[in-house]
C-alpha cells in the first residue's frame, strides 16, 4: 500500500480529537515537562560527542532500525530525511511518543504540518495562551524531505528507549526503532 494514502486517512481520523482537550494537555513547546527533565540524559555540546551515528529516514522507516549505546556515552546523531514526506527522529519512551503524537496531530489540524512540508511560521503563532506549537524539543528533529539535522545527546543511565516518528500515522506504520542503553562497563 502506498504510504501516500495513509497520511490523509489518519488526519481525517484525528479530527475526532477535540482541539480543546489537546490544548489542555499543554502546548507543543511546553508539553514535555521541562526540557531538562529527561530521565535518560540530556542534550550536549557537539564537542563532547564520542561517537557519530548516522540515521537515514525514509517513508516510513529508519536505517538502522536499532541503535545500541552505553550509559555515559555522548552520541552525535546525524539525521537525514531521504523520504518524500516529513519525518521525525525523536528519542523517548513509548509514553512520551504517545503524548507527542497528540501534539503532532494538533500541528496537522492547525496547518502547521503538511505531509511533505513544515509551516514553521504557523508553529510560531501564539495559541492564545502564550504558548506556540514550535517544535524545538532537544530530543527531536523534525525534517522536511531532503533536510538534515544533528542531535547530540548524553545518555546517563541504562535502559530501553525508542527513536520514533510521531508524524500522524507513521509510528503505527512501523516508523519506530529500538534504542538500547547498556550499563556502563567498569
Ligand atoms: Cu515519519
């Protein structure tokens, strides 16, 4: 099945989610808790990176599908969107991704996110509560076709995370990979 069809279908389904309840859950820029409140680590300066991991995004998959790091490592992820649609590389727990998917649905409903285009001006619009839909989470890169970005991240503790694309429909279509953080070797 063509993934070209999937996106509009999912958007139509999303209209059943009341916009008011989505706003109540917090705006996109403020909805993740504080940007420093990640349990599994924090963003770091590029100079601190000890290893580079290249990630290619396509419609709708990642290459590679699994990434393994060690607690204590600082990884420079170089992410490139080689697909025909907007894709995201977002590091988080399954619960974080579920919440982010609601926020992304709101971005679609407000015209900030189209299948192959990010309307960055619309994301900066004040939603009436002093918050915007701006996508500036340090654990995420949201990219149009052909774009690249880097995330430098220090992983502080062992555990299992996912890197995922929370553009509506993509996670469910399988655009999610395993990110395992092994205990620090002593
Ligand atoms: Cu995607």
